[in-house]
């Protein structure tokens, strides 16, 4: 016969109640309930479709700021795009991050299929390649600083060629006497060379391994690694004013007339 407890119930029944209560409390403690809001889930799914359409329709990488301006309020654009990128990892096209922008690109292992459609690239002169490398690694950098590093004058024609490629840009003016123009790289540069961000530029060991640097470098030689946001000016730079833009030929006649 079962033992009877103080409340008059068989002890076995009381033990079963205690076991059920313990199991319930254990579930509550170890597995917190996550509320799944169908409306929020629907908004997130629609936002993902919208972002996918915006990037697909653009011929250039779409910045996260531009996406945020077009997507519903409250959307975490970076998380949304990373989740979307995962869904494209094993497909014929991949969704890739380029600094703070996103673009669709043919999967690397299928690039051979595009060989007939590749545009023939112009060959840059040695001087242009040297200047491009200096700008990439030393940005923001002025023309005088480029000439100091190279040890020779840098012609305006060389800078014009690089500006036409879309790989460099005029960033602003240095806060020093003479207010020289500073140069930096663009999103097109990062995208063209297959980088995720400017900090992915090859370091000294990688350059040596590729045969681009001598194995016998002077003591103390180092390769600078840029650590800047290409869209933001540094503390020693300032934005172009209307006078600067007009002086550089970047202010349209219409804008001058409106002023």
C-alpha cells in the first residue's frame, strides 16, 4: 500500500507532481521562450526582397546608407545583407561586401564562362601604377607627398588618367599652408581588385611572395596599411567649398548661376 502524506494524498502522487514541477521549471530556465511575431517576420522578408532588387538593378555597389534610405525603418541593414549573402554562397552569383556597400558578382569558380564578355583593360604606365600604389597605401596623400615618396615629379596627366579610371578621387584639402588637395581610392578601386575593404591590401610578406618587393629590403622599411574610412575625412582634412570646386573645375555652370 502507498504511503499517505500529511495532505491525505498517496506519496507516489505527490512525488509525481514534484517531478512534473521540476521538469517545467527546468524547461523555463534552460529554454527561454522566444516570441515569434509574424508581422515582424513578414517585414524582414519583404525588406530582404527589396534589398535584393536594389542591388541587382544597380550597375555599381550599393552602399548600406542608400539601402537604409529605401528599406523600412528599423531594419539592421548589415545583418540583413549578411543573411542574404549566405543564401547566395553556393550559387552562380555571389553577394559580396565592398567596404560599406554590396554588389552581385559572378562566382569566382565560374569566371571562365565570362571570358568572351570581359572588357579589355587599358594598360597603365609605370608612373601611373606607382602613383596608384602610393595613393592606395598612403591615403589621404597630397601631390607633394607623392613626389617626395617617388623622388620625381608627378605630372597632372598621370593623376588625370587615374581619375578617369574611377580608381582615385579628390578627397578634400589638407589643413596646412597652401591647403593642398588630398587624394584617396574609391569603391571602384576596391571592387576592381577584389578587396572587401581597403585594409585588405597585401602587406609586406605578401608583396615579397608575389615578387613585387625584393627579399633584401633596407632595415626599417615598412609597408603602411591604410586605416581610414574612404567616405570620411580625417582630422587634418577639410571639405571642398564652392570656391574650391570652381577652382578645380568641379562646379557646374548651372550651380554657379544659381549662386
